[in-house]
C-alpha cells in the first residue's frame, strides 16, 4: 500500500501535467526534495522518475509555453559558468570516480535552477512553486517534529523516513532548510492565493513553523541553533513593534529551555567549549587543511577532494575545581573528513574561480531581493505581494548563508530552487513592468483596500 500510494500520487501529477505542463515542474520538485524512490520498497526503485519528470517539464515548456519577453539573466549566465567550471574540475579531479559520483546530482541541481526562471512567468506559478517546495520539505519536517515531541530525538538518532544520511535527510541540512523556510511559510499564510486565507491556513502555517523550530532540537544540530539565532535577528526588520517582538522572543526562550531534552542542551554547550569537542576540533582542522591545500591548488581538486586529507586535532579540556584549574591536552588523528562548510567546500573543490562565482551568485541574489523589496514596498494592491516575497526570499537566503558556514551544502538542490525562484521573480518584475505607486497615487486611482486583487498569475 505504501508503494501504491506513492505511485498513485506521481501518476496523478503526471496526468495533470499532460494538460498543464507546468505541473511536471512541480512534480520534479517533489521528487527531488522527498526522493520517493528512496521511500519505496520496490515499485519506484528501478524507474528514473526524476529524469522522466524533468524531460516532460522541459518538453512541455518548449512546446506549449509562451516565450514572449523571455530573457536570460546575468545570474543564469553565472550558473552556466559555474556549471561549466564544475565540469572542468570534475574532469581534472584528484579522485575521478568520487568526483563523478557527486557530479551525477550536482549538474541536475544547477541545470534545473537555470531552467526554472524560464517557466516562472506568472504570480500563480511563482506561488505554486514556492508552495510545492515548502509542502515537499514539510513531509520530512512534520515527521521529524512529531518524533521530536514524542522521543526528544538526538544527534544521529532522528529518522526522517529513510536511513540514508544525505540531502535533506541529513540532520544539519534539514535544520538549516527548516529554519530558512519559516519566513516563506509566514509569507504564504498572509499573501498566498492558492488556498483561501482563513484561520485554518494560519493555524497550519504556525504549526508547520513550530515543527521547523523543533527540527534542530530533534537532530541536535548546532547549526540549527545558530540559524534560529540568525532568524530571530533578521525578523526584526519585518516587525513594527520591535521591543514587543524582542520581549516575546526572550519569553519564548525562557519557557522553552526547561522542556529541552538533556541530550540537546549538553550538545549545545559544546559550542562554548569547542576546544575540547572532537567534532568542532575536526572541523577547524579540515578548514585549516583546505586553506593550505588551495594555496598549492588554486583551481581546486574537484568534487570530494577532501578524501586525501590527513588531520591532526589538538584538544584542550579545562576543568575547574574550586581554586584549582586542571588543563588536559590531547591529540587525535583523523582522515578523509568532509569540509563541514560550504565556503571551504567550494574553495577546496572548485578553487578560487568556483568560490568567487558561488559567492557572487549568492551575494547578488541577496542584493537583488533587496532592490525588488525597496522598489515595490509601496506598490499598488495588485503588486503588494512582490515586496514581502522578495524580503522573505532574502531572509531565507541569508539564513542559508549562515548555516552554510558549518555544513557542506554548496550544491544543495533545495537552495538552487530558491535561487531559480529569485531569478524568476526578478524576471517577472522586469517583464510586467509593474509601476511603483505611492499610497496617495493608489488612493487617487480608486484602488481601495476593499478592491478585488488582480492575480498576476
């Protein structure tokens, strides 16, 4: 029954896609995020459903979609250049077989991000893509949230559906993504048009946001705690009553701390005592190795070049007993440890050229959303959704950049979907040429708060 339900859902999406080809895009998003072939026992394991839906989406766009006004943005060109550079480093990789293994999914993430802006021509499509991304991620997040409430979770113990510890099923990755999408969840609750706005949508959105906050607790991922802190700071911009907001955050923390599992609080305490923590010491050693490596290999070593590292980790444990301080030094050794940082991942694997392209891609996206937010901040009611969406995408991207400091997700497909969504929103704004209208001009034009919203999609 489990497999039949998955096959039935995908079959329905495929049939709807024959009538509305954009649904193939949404189907691919679901498959890429949830990986139903990994959840299936046998029916989907041998079928290339991801490739089928992607080809159907591309052919549907090619045959049916209106391409008037379609342009290729500078950020899409940057994605093409990054993809080409990654292909070159894969060809010259230190470990060709391991590099090809990672390349087999990296190119799909980047190509899909290049393709997405071509189909995001209307508000309805932009919103549908965002909704599918969030609901697909929520299949993991809700599962993790319920298990956290029931069992408390634990580092490496929270099972989100499969035992495979990769993509969004990895603890630090899902923690980063879960916190990053909270502003997008709140955006859809307020401005979404696919579901009728009401108390049920708001209640579900708040419950999903709460489940997102539970994920870092259930996974005991220190990255998630840092992302929650970043979210709390960044959301200050979106609230008018900032002192009330800060008081509410402080109260929520004070109430929540006594209910946190002991395993979680103990692991979070290692952030302060990182000198004695093997995991933190290993990360610092890997980052040092990567920096030294790129001095001799400025063009990088290709995907998974970390397999060659040999690390010496110096640990210092300090214990205070009255007036006596006992300091213990220890040395540990490790090898073939992953980068544990997107920044060092790009630097080590893609060298300086790839690192600079990746940074430009991310920084330009954050800046682009800021420009759109400012331009449409006082727009007419029919365009009032644009500025909040740009602001939410910007906050989500910033949280990703914070989380990326401590987890290697430089090519995580979910993030590249967000990048494609940003480019699509920017392209929509340029194509429609929606004018900036101040509130008094809106009033003069007879557009009141009770007027019917004109859906851009």
